[in-house]
């Protein structure tokens, strides 16, 4: 599996001159991109809507951005929160990343 991971992403942290760890910029860019979360949703969490007697189930299209993903999670009853406050798309785009 490691062979499929690009070299710059294999070790996600670097240590600065003050001995503090930071995320490498390529990792930070990847984590700030909506695409990875939307793809993860479509591969791991999405389930087709229930079939009706006259129509077979249709796969749900993946969300296209962070706002759509957060709305979809909220609609499914699993809204992401941070210290009890709902997460907003802006929260997921902050630098440095709030982990």
C-alpha cells in the first residue's frame, strides 16, 4: 500500500529549527481540498436511497464541495461538530489546519 502513496505524502510532518512539528505543505493542501472528503463519502459512507416498489435504488451523486458534504452529513444525522458547535466550510479551510 505504501507504494501507492506519493513520496511527499509518506511522512506527513517535518520539524522546524525550533524542534516543532508541522504538516508538510503537500499534505496540508490535500487535507484542505474538498475533493478528498467528497470522494471518501462516495466510496465509504454513501448508501443508495431506499427503493420504491416501482423504482430501483439509484446511487446518490457525491457532494461537490465542503458545504454540500456538511449538508449531506447533517441530513444523514451525523453533523460534524467542534466543541459542540457545527463545523462550517470555512472551518475546514483554515491555515494552519485545526486538528
